[in-house]
């Protein structure tokens, strides 16, 4: 059997930092065949980098790719929420491909691969959304805390990230980030969630940190610590920089907090950009599930 | 005319661990309305929408506090502080608009002005008065502070305030910044300064700001505020009277406002303490005091070591959860 031919094929929309990091990850891991990177500008540094690496580039956008006759199993969309709406219409109507959306468009179902993995299916899911970096980093430990508690009364997720890792779109509208992250935390916990994001400009840049705080009717701290630790190791299989820095701790009566830090793998993005790393890792993990890539 | 922005019922809420009640708002606003303060700012210490385990839960909702203040204030304007990342437009700012707030201060860490852009632009579009605020302004150079202030103005802010959130500045630091801001923002643009007393420079810094181009000052009755508190309103009144801006009876109302605060909040009154000096020297956010005390006690490490580590790790406001991690790390040493 020729392994090279059996690889699922993918294309990436967007030649910014996230798109190129994802591309270099795909090239390094060799599980998928990267058919092309689609951009919007001929002079994009990201596209040039891809071209040098021997990847086909499509500087005139998705129409150029679709009219090329090339077919892929799936797309990753690392553009913007607004562009995704346009891209999705074309992908839905003109192809049979799935799309994994890394923008905060909230068009597709919002998934956290380590939690929702079993429910993801290529037959029913053609558009899956990666929520936010805060959603990807908090949901696993939130899920573990929820499983260890009798009754969850309140949930809070706060993240701090290096200023340099927050792109202009994120900075312009933190409200989108908060809305999307709150929706996912509420889905996992069953109660309304409060989400906070703080940008820290310190140099050297700080690693992303996410704290999950829950108020619970009852929680066994030992159980919670075990559950959180095992969940962290599970996530770390695809995000090696995902680390527990504060195990579940009772910070006041009935209120429990746990904190993880996320260091990036350092493909194209710097290591401090753990927030961008975890969303790319989640996208790739979701693609593996969709294409039943052995793990 | 020197503007006067009263932050007693907002920054003061830090000292009260955000337990301010509507009854206290009513009593204070009734008195403040007879005084010469231009704006009374109300809400959670970290601004509306910030009630949380991370920075402290409010005793009453922002809606209830603002509604009470709106009812009581006939003359003075009602203001809020809002930090994007804590509050969202849809959930929190829209509520404040409905409550009839007059002055919207949109705030960010000193280097992060652009996170205010969406809120400022939407508010400006609605025709309400906005002010851009940069917090922890000691963590950037004068040049960066000034260029970030220009960004806020470009996003529509009708005025600007720089905050010495950690109470680090000396009068000459404030002078240099005030002059640079005045030069860049133009002769008529409103520029305010917000002091903290951690190293005892609140009054001297405020005078320095006014003498070097700022035209508005934040003050708090009895200094009620985070850390060692803000510039004392009653002391500012004395200075304003000395300068001929107020007569004796006008200045006296500020003293009565401080008296009320002292009566209402005796156990919570901020003071310059060994802790505040340590936090000031470390350049750490004044609002961290309660969490530092709690984490110190629970992990058996000194507050001094925690303050120093907060400074060394360059924590910005809103990273209270990191204090627990620091205490844990120090206890494992």
C-alpha cells in the first residue's frame, strides 16, 4: 500500500500567522497532504514562504482554487469571521469538502476535540468551529471539574495572554471572544459562565494562562485533582505545552480554581503564542477525527 | 476651571471588596450632588461588568447601583468605568446607557489602547460623552503613553485620563507625562490624572498634573480606593480653596463627604501602610491587596515576597489568579 496516496488532502484559507503555522505543522506531521495555501495578495510573506517550501499557492483567493479543478477532503479557514461567511457559501455549494473554521464566525458547531471527539463525524459535520483559544484551553479542565462536582452553581474562565500574540481582529473586538467562549463554557457546565480576557504586554512575553473557577454544591478535591490531571495529560498528547500550574484549590468556601499554562510548539509562531498554538492543534486534531487518521 | 471626577463609589469599591450597597450610594450621592464634583463614578472597582471570582464579586448589581445613583444625582453627572475584556458592550455598556449614565470611561492597560476601539466607536456613534483611560501608566514610557492616548482620541474618545494605578509616580514623572500629553493632544482636549497614595504622593502628583497641562483630577472622599487609596477629595478641596478656585463653604462639603465615608466604612478606610509601600515599590496593581493577604495566609508565605514576585513577573491588573500561583510557587521553594 502506498501511504503517500492514502493521505487525506487539505487546503488552508489564509496566509497570516495562524494559517502559515498550521501549514508548517501539517508539513512536519505528514498525516495530511497539503494541496494548497490560499491567500489574497501576491506579495504576502506567508505565501512566499509556502511557495519556497514547495506548496502550491493561490494568491487570488478561494475562486482561483475552486476553478483550478483541484479537490480536497477539507479546508481550514484561518481568515476572518466575515470572510468565512463568504468562503462557507462556496465550499458548501461547490464542493463536498468539510471546513474547520478557526475564525470567531460561530457559523459551524463549536467543538473541543478532547471533549466532543466522539460526536464528530464527517457524515454530519461539514463545518466545525474551533471556538477561541480561551475556549480550547479552559474547556478540558472545566469539563473535568464539572465531572468531579455534585452541583455546579457558577463558572468563570479567565485567561491572560501575551499582547504580542493577540492579532488586530481579536484586539478590536474582545466582545466576540467573550461571547463565543462563554457559550462553550455554558454548554459544558450547564450554567451561565463569565469569561474574562487580559492582555499582558510584559517582555519577555508571558505564556498563556487560563484559570477556571467553579462554585459547586459539593466537590471532592482529590477526585477533582485526579480528573484535572488526567485531562491535562490527554490534551497534552496533541498540545505538548499544555501544563497544569495550579491544581484545583479551594480559594474560598465552595469556590474552586485551577490554572493551566499553554506554551506553543513553536512551528511558525513563537512559543509564547500558546493561545494560537492550541487553536491550531485543536483544528488538526479535529481533522484527524474527521478523516479517521490513526493517532 | 479644573475638572473634578469623584471615584469614591467606583475605585472606593476596591477598599470595600465591592460590597457597596444602594443605600450607601444614595446617602453619598445626595451629598455629592450639593458639592462641586462634576462627575460621580459608580460601580464595581474594576468597572461595570467586572464582578467575578477573579477580581471580587459585587454585593449589588451594577444596574441597581447605577439606578440608585441616577435617581439621586440631579446636578452632578453620572459616570462609569468600563474595561473591555471584563465587560461587553451588549451585556454591560448597553445596560449603563439604559440607566442614563452621562460619562463613559473606557479603560485599558497603558499599552493596549486598541482594545477600547470598538466600545469607543459605538459609544461615540450614539453621541454620548466618552473618555479614554490608560491604567498602570507607570509601565510604559512617556512616548508610549502619549501615542496610546492619541489612539484613544482617534477612536473617538472625547477626553483622556492617565492612571497611576499602582501609586508609583513621583511629581516629576507626572509633570513630564502631563506636558507631553498636552503637547500632543492639543490645547483644548480634556486631560485628567488619577492618583493612588501608595507612596504618599497622591496630592503632590495631582498638583503636578494640574501645573503641567492636565485640567481634571480624580479624587475620592476619605481617599476611599484601592491600595492606599486615591487622592483625598477633602485635601484636594483645601488646595482648590488655597488657589482661589473654591470658597470655604464649597470646600467644606468635601470634608462632610469624607466624614460620611468615614462613618459608613470605618473598618475599610485605606491608609498608607507597610503593605501599600511594598506594593508601590514593586509597581504592583493596588487592587491586589486583598488577594495578596489571602494567598499569603493560605500558603504561609510573606506578603513582601508575593509583592516582589508580582512586580518581577510584570502582572497587569486583572491577573489576580496568578497571585495564587505565585504563592504556591513560593511555598514550594
